[in-house]
C-alpha cells in the first residue's frame, strides 16, 4: 500500500514536472520540488491580482472617457443647433439682400443675361476658330466673365464688358485677314516641326503647299493625312506671295468644321475607283488595252496599205507588194479570157485580199460588244455582295450601303468607257479597210468593163 501511494505521488509530481520543465530541471529532491511549486503558485496569484487591479483601473478610465464623450456629444449638438439657427437667419438675410439687389439692378439683370449668352456663344466660336492657333488663351477671360455674371456676389466691370466687345471685333477682323506666323506642326509621320503657317481668315491653315487641320480639343495643328488633289499649286503660290491676289482653293465651311474639305479628301481618286472594280474591272482594262493596241496596229497597217494602193493607181505596172497590184497582176496574167471569166478571176483575187485587209476588225467589234456585258457582270456580282452584307449587318448605315452600290457600278462605268472608244476605233479602222476594198472592187469592175469594150 505504501509503495502504491508512493508511485501515485511520484506520478503526480512527474506531471507537474512535465508542465514546469524549467523548475523540475532545477529541483534536486521532492522537497525542493514542493517548495518550487508553492512559490510558483504564490507568484501566479500575485500576477493574477495585479491583472485584476489593472483591469478595474482600465474600466474606471473607460467609464470616464465615455462620460467625457457623452458630454462632448451634447456640447456639439447644442453647437449644431446654434449653427443651424445661424444658417436659417443667414438665408433670410441673403434672400432679402438678393431681393434688394434685383430691385437695384433693374434692367441691368436682363443686360447681364444677354452678356452671358453672348460670352458663351463667343467662347464656343473661339474654341473652334483657327484664329486661336495664332492668338491662344482668349477663352480664359470669357470664362472669368461668365463666372462673374453668373455669381451672386460679383459683378462685371465696364472694362470687362468693353473687352468682350473687343474680342468680338477682333474675331471678326481676323476672319478677313491672311496672316503668316510660326507654329509647331505635327507632320503626317507624327514628328513635330516648326513651320511658317499661313492662316486664311478663319477658313484654312496652309504650310509649304500643304493643308493643315486644327484640333480644338488638343490645340494641335497637324498635316492632313491626305491632301486634296489639284490644290497644292495654289497653296504654294499663296505661301510665297507678299501682295496682290493669289488663286487658292479654300473650304468655305472651315469655320463650321470643314465639311467640304473632309469630303474632298475622302473622295476616292481615279486610280482608287478603278481598283474598286476588282477582278472584273482588271479584266475589262486588259481587254481595253488589247483593243487599243489592235486598233493602232491595224490602223498603221491599213494606212500603209492605203498609201501603196493609191500609189499603184498612178502606175500601169502591177506591183505585187500591195493588194491592188496583185489584183491587176491577175488581170495581166489572163489577157485572153472572156469578160465573165475575167470577172470571176478578179472577184476571186479581191476575196483573197479581203481577209488580210479586214483582219482584227471582228475582234474589235467583239470587244466593243463584250465590254458592257463584263461591266454588267461586275455590277451584278457587286450588288449580290452588297445585299449579302445588308442581310448580315442590316441597313442601319445608309452610307455603307450606298458605298457598296457605288463600287458595284464602277464596273458598268468601266465597261462603257471601254465600249465607246472601241466602237469609235472600229469605225475608224473599218472605214479605212472598206476604202481599200472599194478601190479594189472599183478597179476590178473597170478592168471587166474595159475588156467588154475591147470586144
């Protein structure tokens, strides 16, 4: 029994020793261990009491802070009530002062309203005006003037009103002047360059023969990405002129956004319109080139042949180097034939000459007939593509639909452009050929008639 109690006691202190390893490691006997545990309990009890005292102390401090916060809240609420009353009193005083001001202003109030509207319109106009590229910063005064006339505590002075009148007059005068000044210009490649800019009133800006554009949002002057064709010469002349009159193309809608210049720039050139025709347009162009070369070649050949035939008419000896000479040689080789046989021989000779004379004429006629049909083919295919796009994306944008139809009609134009001159060329070349054939038939008939007379 004693051993059992001793084992339990040792196990109990072993557990305590495990929970307090530092203390157990220093104990050399069970008595020392009991003393250490007792001293630890005493120290823990003192620590707990100290914590409890601190907690109570903090609780009293928090109570005092809460009481102070409540007192501050009550004081602020009383202060808020006083301030609200002051605001109500000030509103009453302010309403009375406004009424007094309105009575004293009288008709000036209506005048200030007109001035405010005028200043606002002038500010909007100046913001968009290209005159601001030369004279910047004019809208700052107008902003201050509008603020004064819209304020309840400020009034514009006589000098402010006079300056408004001055700015209106200056804008009107500058819109009728042509001025040169230096300005940084953003080139088409994105690089800035200091250039001499010519301002033509409030319509257009020019520099080195180029048309410029002004962005009111950024205040930058930049070169147009694409210049209007056919107007660069006048712009260069104006740049170099010092006096007198100079012919130059201007956009009269410049002060209102430059719509005409933008439309002129965006209008496709002749080459671009030709590319709109696509594959069918290229085929029509190739056919036209063939027709031109064929017509020129046949005209040159027939012109030389006609000259040789006319020369043959002046001589009696047959020259086999031209059609008439070969026909005459047939008559000379058959002197004893009767008239009917000779006529058949001569007719046969003329028929042999006809293919060489009329060579290429049928091809020209075919090209003149096929070119409009090719143009119609391109138009029909283009219209099909346009209507397919409308089916997919709708017809909400009339400009896009009109652009597609316009491109589709380009091939019709190309077909007519090819057909009309080809018909004229065919007529010209055919007339030359028929003139030679007429001479051959005439001479043949004359030979037969002479044979009959001799008999």
